[in-house]
């Protein structure tokens, strides 16, 4: 969510508390000599995970290219570095006996980041190679990799899929982020059981494949959505209203990572070694239905216009083309990318049975009320009786691109014959 080159940092003023985590996770204070390292620890999820591990009694090292926006609690150390450089990563191992690495850092998940192919490859693939090499050199026995649904999903309908599904062939991935995350996950799982240069143990690895992350203070997706709402650009929804996707609350994902790290230990029979796990809230929902409480909670009208998925895909394609042409002069945020259309408009959700059985994962229920309150506390939302903001330039551009998208969509069969 880079080492972490583009992170989702929380600006929430308080350190998160995790009293809701199961007693198994919070029961005892670990040895003061045990240290965990979190790549991408300056980002939203990485920092949240670090705080939870700190509250469990671990020494925590956060490694990232940018420091967290929040105050770093006592017991947590921040090391600045670039995951693309092995020497930077090895600096982070100099503080204590690192027994587990949570490899969270990545780049290119959404927006204009998705279009930076070179940086995506360097961070997601070369960065993962560096992390694996550092673990082997430093004798780290456990590595938990934060992967994604997208190693399996590439725009095809998936209902209640499980971990037996094959990886999507690399050439079928619609975006560079998903392709490189697939490559990186394979590298991590194939490294399971490799000998360590220090000690007598071997490296044990697993991968968690989360759905889209949400929570108070999330800074990658939710602020972008709220900005569209406030600028009067959220005027339509798209796709089949029966399409279903999944999300995962940040604290559920924290719980899953802690359980996965425990399941790599000998006293758990190394049950997670070499294994992938899908992680979500376990509640498939229509993408726009999920966000409706946020829109209305901030005082805005939820749009009633619904457009065909194919039309919106054409619009996203044209937006990407405009970005490609203008990015040297103006590296603007695309309204939508083609991959985002697939992710939000095509049914894909997965079973949690394996995570429940092998990790003991049980998703806790959450809603968007805490997120509405977070945005309101940070000056967002309409007061009663106010009117939607009108942004003529943006609205005109959006309308123009939609007209072109309609023409492209309608003329697509003719174009194929030319």
C-alpha cells in the first residue's frame, strides 16, 4: 500500500488500539529480544500492523522511503530506505534479532501509479528479490507477504473461488501491478524451505491475498472517492447492480497477518509454510452499494444514473490515452483506469475457509460509519441545505470524454472491420 514509494499514510491523530483482536493474539508479551520488520511500514496498513505488533510486546522496525504521518510510539523504530536497494534493506536488520518480516511494500495499485510500468517492476519484483535475499543472509526464519486478489483475477467472473485456482497467465493481466504482484508472490512461495546463511533453520514463507482495504484514515482510495464527490464528478454508477466484490477492514487484515506469522512457527506445525490465503471481510457486496453510506453520510445524493460497464471501460481507456499523451506536461490523476473498472464492476469474491481452518482467521464486522466520522472530523461533508459544488471545467472534460467513449463504444464493431 514503494519501500513504500506511494503509500497510503493515515493522518489520524491517535495510535490505533487493537483490543478487539482475539485473546490468542493479545495474550502474552513476547520476548524483548524478538523483533519484526515491516517493509512499507510508513504507509497506512504497514503502520497499523506495526502498532499492533508493538502492543503485543515485540520490537518493531518500520522500513519505508517516507516516515509515517503519525507519531511513532515508543518501542517502534523507523528506518528510512528504498526497497530497490539491498543495502538500504540490510540497514533495517541491524536493530535486534529479526524473527519475522512482513513484506507489505508495493507500488502501482491504483490511479496514475498503475501507468508507471518501470517503477512498478522495480519495486514489486526487484524489491521482493532484495527482501528475500536479505532474509536469507540475515537468518530470518519467517516471511509473510502481502499479495492481492489480483494474482488470480484479471476481469473474469469468479464466485467463491479458493486457493486451488491457478494463477492468471501473466500475459492476461490487464495491468502491470497485478502482473508484478503475481511474479513476486510466486518468488516468495518458491523461497519457502530455502536454507538460511545464519543458523540452522530454513526460511518459511506464506502469502496473504487481501481484498480492497478500507478503514478510518486510509489515504489511497477513500480520499480520491471523496474528492470526486465533493467536486460534483460522482454522477453515475456502472455495471450490473448484481455484481459482487469484496473489501477488508484494516484491522481484519492486521489480524490475518499476525495469525499468519504465528502459523509459520514450529508450535503450529508450520501449517502456513508455502501457502497462499485469501483475506476479506467475508461479505460480498456490490461496489457502489458498499460506498453508498459514505456518500450519503457526508450529505451528498447518491447517483441514480447507471451506465453499461463496456461504456465506462471505453471512457477509462480514453482517459489513459489522454494521460499518456499529456503526462510529460501534466501528470494528472486519471478519473478511472481500465483495471479499476474491472475490479469494481466485475463479480469476483473468494472463500475464507482455508484461512479460517489453517490460520484461525475470523473476520470481525465493520461498517463505514467510523470512516464518515473521520472525514467529517477532517473538514469534509456538506452542511444541511448546501448545494453540490460545480466544477465546470472538470465537468465539461468529463462530459466530453463520456461522449467520445459513447462513440467509441458504438463504433467498436465498425472499427474492427476497417
